[in-house]
């Protein structure tokens, strides 16, 4: 119990927010695999909406020089699972989840931690509202602290490298080439740590990459093929 309290206090310190009702915080940390009490799925649903709205508001405020397309793309970069997973790790959310359910620790992959981060955002909103504070301002403050500098410093290449599959598709269309296709050509390694090899193809050009998931392998293959396509178009 002491470890659990310490981890929750550490999480609150990292957030810069102290919960008036810690039951909301515990709910945000309850993955479905815990098998008891209310899990964090409802909070995750609300937090996803809060996150997308807050990031959209920041982009609209901070980047008056951008149109809808760039704003939408960069929002996608900021709220993607990998980005939220890293945010969760920086907050120590993995340790808090383990402390909250020591006998049945939830999976600690990117998706569960990203979902818990969104649930945490919703828990802050609800806790602030219930205690007579501005929930929107509390949630927005957390999002702004994380994403304000990246938004102010962003350049177009930020999303072209972080979302290579979309960029490859747009580049192929601009060059009058067929849409990219992806094919898994190999899978190796043990069941608990598979390694996927995927080939991305556009017209006569192709590139392969490996990754711990098919999605990651596709992204890396797309990034390599994008470089080849760019070089080919400039030749």
C-alpha cells in the first residue's frame, strides 16, 4: 500500500496536479486486465476527445500561418500512440500502473500506456470540475506543457518523417505513380518477440524494412522508399 501511495504521489508531482478525488486517478490506472472494479475505458474515451480538442486549439492559436491540412497532419503526429506512449513513460505511468495492480500487472506495451494517458487526462478534467475548478483549463494546461514547444518549432518535415506512409502516398500521387502497397515477406523470432519483414512498393521501386510489429516495419519501409522515390524524382 505504501508503494502504491508513493507512486501515485510521484505521478501527481510529475503532472503538476493533485487529485481531490483519488478514486478517479485509480480508475484511470485500471486496465481491463485487472479484472476488478471499473476499468479506464470510459475515461479513455473522454480523454481521447479532450486531447484532440486541446491539440487542435493549440495548433489554431499558435500556427496562424497553417491551413487545415498541415494542422490535421501535425495533430496526428502529436496524438499518435508512439507519442502518447513516450509521454506516459516520461510521467512514470508504467510504474504507477504496476503499483496500482501489483498482483496482476497490466500489459505495458505502447497501446495500454497511451490509453492510460488519455484516461488520466479525462480524470484530471473530471476531478477539477467536481472540485469547483475549471476542468478544461486543467486538461489544457497539461497538454500545453507537453506540446506547446513542439508546435511552435514544427516544420513540414516533422510529419513527413513521423508519418512516412501518408507522405509516401501523397508523394506517389503527386508524381502520378500508383498508390503504395505493402507485403509481409518474412516473420522470424520467437512468439513473444517476433520480427516482421515488410516490402513497400510504388511502381517499379521497392524497399524492405524489419520491425517488432508489422505496423512499425511498414513505416520504416515507407520511409526508405520515400527516400528512394525522392532521389529518383530529382535525378
